[in-house]
C-alpha cells in the first residue's frame, strides 16, 4: 500500500513537471524572436543589429499575449481545475487584443524607465524595476481572472502592487534567482522559468483575493445583521477589485 502511494506521488509529480515544461516551452517558442534579439544584444557587447524598434514592437505583439495565455492556464492549475497545455493557443487568441493594449502601455513605461535608469543608484534601479515587474505580473493575474477593461486591470494591478510589498519582494527574488540559474544552465530557460514565476504570481494574487473576499463577506454579514437584510447584492468584482481600491 505504501509503495503504491509512493508510485502514485511520483507519477503525479512527473505529470506536473511534464505539463509545466510543455507549457513553458510553448511560451518560449512564441517569444523565440525576442530571445534571439537578446542573445544578439549580448553577443555584440550591448548593441542591437536591428535597432530598438524591432524588440519594442515584438514585446506587445508576442510577449504579452503569450504570457497572458500562460497565466490563463496556470490560473486553472492553481484553482485545481483541469486544463490542457494545448489550450495555450486558444487563450493566446482570446486575450490578444487586451494583451496588446496592455503590452503597449507597459512597453512605454519600461522604455521610459530604462532610458533614465542608468543615472540612478543601483539600489534605486533594483527597487523600482522590481516594483514595475510585480505590477506587470499582477496585470496578467487580474487580466485572466476577471473580465474587465484594460484600464481597470492596470489600475487594480498597481493598487495590489502598492498594497503587497512582500509579494513584490518575493516575485523579484524568485525572478532574480531563476534568471541567475538560467544564465548558468541556459538549457533550463525553455522549460521552467516562466511557468514557475506565473505560478508564484498567481498564487500570491489569489491568496490576496481570497482574503479580500472573506473580509467583504464578513462586512456584508455585519451589515445584514444591522439593516435586516437590506444590503445590495455584491458581485465578485465589487468584492475583489472595487474593495481593493478603498
């Protein structure tokens, strides 16, 4: 019996590793042009043969839709719902317009920040870059969890980033660790980095969402006791997004 349980655990772990690696590989393939440009940048000592225009255009066109698709599948896994890796392409298509708009916004933000970051102290660069990265990740979590417009998604992602400094530190630390490991063992980059970061970011977001949901439920119960049930119905967006901005 014990041996069977161990074999079952090994099989389940292997299944999760295979699914995660497959999803990460699809994401990597979608972003392969960007990785080739980045490799060219390093190989040429910090110069881009194609100029800045090409990567700036590819980020909202490739990186954001593919990352949104990755987050959509990871969301299902965090919620313990079945979802196949091949659903990646459907999510890529479904989220493309919203991801493109969000991608243009964040590309402008990152481009403006990196253009002036060189003159600032290293610690300031690390802090602000970590905060922007967490903001971007939480944008994806809100995007795949709620059906709201891009402006609302960006606004509530920045609110959550401001409210959860520990989450910012955790995401930045994990991103730095994965980047360091991938820089040494480059063969790991296509198989684990993006999925691990997405899983951590969505798990942190979902924990925050559950806490806010519980707080709002308790608030409604108290209001109902005081007003004999005359409180208006509250939707998920009221509980998770609107309340988060208070």
